C-alpha cells in the first residue's frame, strides 16, 4: 500500500533520529530549560527576524491550540474562526472544554476575511446586550487552512489591522506552515507572519518531527506566565530536550524548508496531473493537500493500492477525496498514483 492520506503517517526525518541518538545519554535539565531548547529557540527567532519573541515547545497541535487560547482569554471571551477551522471541527470541543466559546463564521474556501472579522466584532460591541454575549477577543487562522488554501500577504495584513485596531489577538495555527511557505503561490514568510501575528506556531509533527510544535509569541502581554499555562495543560515535558533537539535539527541547516519544498513540489506534480487528466478539483489548493472529485467506482479500485482521505459525497456516483504529500513521500509513489489514475479514469471513460 502507498499511504497518501496524511502527512504524519511516518516517523521522523533521519537527521532528527540521528541527533536524538547522538545525545541520548547526555544529562540535561528538564522541562525545556536545556541548552538544546535554547539553541533551537534562538534559531527560530533568527529565521523569524524577531529577536524579542518568546519561543516555547509543546507536543501536538490540539495541546498547543488549547494552551495558547486558554492563556490569552478571560472566561467570558471567545475565539473567532472559520467554520471549517481545526478548533471548531477536529478537536473534540477542546476549546469549549477550557471554558471558551468557539465563534464559527462561514469561511470561503476555509478562509476568513478582514470584513467578516470587523463586522462580527462591531456587531458584538454595538449590541445593547453585549454584556450578555461572549466577547470576541481572539481570531484563529491557519496557514494553510483545513482545505489547503493560503492567506495572501494582503489578506493577513488586513486581518491583522482589524485585530489590532479593535484590541483582538491574532493567532495563526502553523501545523502545516512549512508546506504553505514552500508552495509556489505563497507570498508570506516567517518574518512577515511574526510581524502581523501576536502568536503563532511552527508545526513539527507534520513536517518531519516525531512530534512537537514551536510556539512563537510576539505580543508582550501574552508572554507573561505562559509557562504556567503550559504546565497546567500538560505541556511541559520532563524530557523537554527531546522537543528542542528536533527543532534544532530542523532549523540549524534549513532542513525544515528543504523537506517542506519536497512535499510542495510533489503536490504540485499531482495537481498538474489532475489538470492534465481533466479531473474536477474539489478545492483549488496550492499546498500539500490536494482535493479531487472521482467516481466511486474509481475510488474503490484505488483503495486496493492507495490510502487516501475520504472527504465528502459530491453526487450519487462521485465523492471528493484528499491526497496528502509529506516530507517523506517518495516521487515514485506520486507517479504510481498518477499512472493508476490514468488507467482507472480511462477505463471509467
């Protein structure tokens, strides 16, 4: 079987395993207070061109989202997201379990607009019953989105301006950030994201690490006591150096960007093949998540050789599915899928 259903089905890049093995018997302080975490944090500050940023390492995306959001909000405050956002759809109500309402707005291709954000905040503030309504205090975006789409520099700038004008935090989920930054349609970079966002994270779990996300906090108010929040939510690993070592391996020689480009290039090859074959794309995604509509009969045959993510039914005979490339995807695996699609769609035709 060839697995193209997600970008976290493999272990870790060999360079990470090598670094973990080389340092395995070293003794270091715990809870992220070791030299490797500090070195990794400094590299991230450099690549973000934000020397004043605080950098913290947590284990996974849901833990990171809940820790960041709960640390920033008071009990009566909520977080705005697109209805398809990860915190709304795929975290089992983790944010609500922390006592904060997820305010879901209908997105377009997984994205919010600055106008949507401004309109909602203005409505809540202008309502005579505003003190009876959850106060929006944070906007949650992801780049790429759950649908593989990207925010442009202009779009993120406009949302950032609205947030800062209205005193609302801007938080960007970067679980797949490397893949977004590496694709050919992207016009954002880490320094720009650091400048526009109050807090964001650089995902490792889906981009070559065994596990781990690097939280970058630029807003001074959000830096205060963040490690207390990490501890309270199980985010301070006793063997925290395991996180620092992985991000050190990813950033000391540009590996993070190298392996992200690899996945992006394979996704672009797959996207181009969909176009060449005349297949209907469910979402026009430029990133490592590629969505396509295929007849159910073709999907049944593909299941014999490939793992992919079923997305949703489109009509009585066709469904939308997702193919996902990653740092560990081999070019020959993508070519095998393309050849099989050629065979199956020809037969179907």
